[in-house]
C-alpha cells in the first residue's frame, strides 16, 4: 500500500541554534512507511500517536508542531 493523499496539517520554520529547520506535519492512514529523502532533508519519519508520546529526542519546534495537532494525531 502506498501513502494516499496525505493531509498537510502544518509547516513550521525556525532558525534556532543557528540553523534553518522546517518541520512539516502530515496525516495519513497509509501503511507504507517507505519514502525517498532529498539531499536537503536531514531526517524524516512516519510515527504513530503512541510513538509521538514516547519520543524524547525531538527538537523544540517539532514538539511544538505536534502539540498543535494533537487532536488529529490522537485519532490515528
């Protein structure tokens, strides 16, 4: 199964720690976790709501973005 029409919940940008970062939050019910990264992307991952709660190594902007969309993510 491939990711069918993911919904972009938001895109957040920061220049904290002297670097530019962009976090994009997508919602999908697809099961295929494979995707190809471009050279500009340092990390990308699909995670479930339960995995979000367990993560300790998130950048502050990522934690902020996920918190804003918690009501969507709790449905997954």
